C-alpha cells in the first residue's frame, strides 16, 4: 500500500507546483509560503485531532522530536526557496531542479542511514540528474 501513498504524494506535489505558481504570481514569495504553511498546519492538526492521536504527543522520544524539528526547519527552508524560484522561473524548470533532491537522498541515505547504494540506485540518480540537465538546456 506504500506505493499508492507515494503515487498520491507525487500527484499532490505536482498540483502544489501548478497551484503555487499561480498563487505566488502577484505576492511576495515568503508571504505565499507562510499562507501555505498555515493551511498545512491546520490540516495536519485537524487530522491528528480527529484520529485521536493527541495522546501520542506526550510519548514522543526526545531524539525523534529533535529530528522532527530539524526536518521541519529543512522543510521550511525548502519551501521558502521553492516558492522564490517559482516566482522567478518556469514551473517545469523549478520542479525539475527540485527533483534533483532524489539523487541527493540516495547519497545521504547511504551515508547517514547506512542504506545500501546499489548500482541500480546510483544509475537511477545519474539518469535523474542527466534528465534534469537535458530539460534545462
């Protein structure tokens, strides 16, 4: 079932780019990011409250909480840069460059998480990077 969630994530990420490009057209990109963040915040907490997950908050290990905070900071930085790039560039080019995060993830997951970096994964990363380069020519 994970693959269905991943596919839906990709679909909504694509829609995010299209709607974000339209939304950021006439406003400051930081304001656009703040508005988007508030919407995500409300949506996420609504899901937590309706699924009765609030009691789990007190049992979050400190290490997990720390890394979730760090991840949140990285997400915020990513969104700020992404919306600024969307404001100034073509959506297809911005999205293509953004997807070079995949080869970066392959490398970082091998270094930080000790996940295997197989020949297949390395080749996929090279092809993604090469495809991005071709799109930007």
